[in-house]
């Protein structure tokens, strides 16, 4: 490979693997080099006057065609922020003062353009994205509440942004709903299972503490009304024999301290908010109204129990 061709490919690679000719051509000689690269299939043209390296993610190619950056759900995917619904459109951020119209070579089908006053460029694994704070603010405005709060919780939990920083981008008159969603976020949430469960139970008006630390038990997903422990058990982290045994020891310790544990599987949470509320409400009412919970009337048995508990 000659030096000119190598330099051309390097310039395209630095632009995430896709670029317009005017971004990489330095002189007349480069036009000859482009022809050689196309002939050797080291580059290809998705649209006229635009180059891409074979194997470049189609999301990047489309994004670069608009000279944009990934934002909202598309950037959340790249950043590893979980959502319950996979985005079916490509979300792109462009400066508010830039005009973009659909054309034969820049089709806006399945593309959502977010025109923003602030577009802060970042590169993550060679993907052109915007700052996480801007990603979260955009999600809170654009996505449904569950996915938006899941993204925000993940970003806050990882320390990628803060509630205050996101709030600074949501001061507009038409951003009131996004501000309400921001109020429902919780940096202590560690998974989309926890977020969905918390939102579902919050609709019942119950008081909850996320990530509550309990003596001899450790940190629990949610402590409801000060006594009901709600744990969400995703298969990824709760499928091993070791984790299964640890979860049972934690439940035993919780009961010993007067707490009632309830475990929701990933399937329980995925079944929806009504199902979550039904499981927890039935457990809550059943435990709170139970006439079966009492010490034995025989004092000898009670003494035996107390003695066994101290061994």
C-alpha cells in the first residue's frame, strides 16, 4: 500500500470510518488515490461524494452522512445505558441553526433529528456521540417514561452526569414533562429491573428507599414502608449456585431482623407494571394483616426458640 493511500485511509478512519470527500481530500492527487482505494475495495461510496470503510457500522455511516452525532436512544445504546425497548429509529444531534432536508442521498426515513443549542462531541468506541448529560436530557424529552428513566438512572449511577447538570438543559417552557421525569430518577438504581419496579410501586404512593443498607443483610434493592424488602433477581447475576445460596442467607437474615423479603424474577418485572404491583401488594397486605404470625403459646417452646436463635 503506497503512502498516499495509507494517509487517505487514516483520514477517513479518524472520521469514524465515513467521510465526505471535502473532509479528506487535500489536493488533486487525492482524487487519484480515492479512485485506487475504490478499485481495491478499501473504500466504497454509499452516496455520491461520500466515502466509507467497508465494515463500518451502518449507524455511523448514516450519522456521518448528516454530519451529525448520535444522541438519545442511539447514543444510549453505544454508552451501554439499558432500555426496555430497542430503538427502531436513528437519533441524531445537529446544531439548531443547521438546516437539513430529506433528499435522495440523505433519506430521513427512520431518522430522528434533534436540533440542539448545545452539541458536545465525544467519541466512544469510535462512535460519534454527544456528552452523556445531553444524551440523558434528550432521552427524558423524547423516549417513553420507562426507557427515559432507565437511561437516566444508569448514567447517574455510573457517575457520567448529575441531576443538576441534566436539569440545566431542561429549563425550557416545553420541557416540563422531562423535568418531571428527571424528578423520578434515582442514582442508587443499579438495573432496569430496579427502575421499572420502583416506578411501578411509586404509582401506589408507597414510601421506598432504594439501595437501603440493612444490618446483617447488606444493601437491598428497595425497602418499602420500612419493612418490606423487594429484590429484583435478574438471571445474569442470580443464576449461579453461589448467588442462589447468598440470596437465601440474606433472606434468612432479613427475617431474623423482622423484615419481610419479596423476590421478583426478571420475568415478573418484564410482565409489566400491573403484575409487579399485584405481587408486591398481595405480599404487603398478606403480611400486614396476617393472624398467623405469632409466638407459640407454650413458653417452653418460646424459650427453646430464643435459645436456638442465639447459637
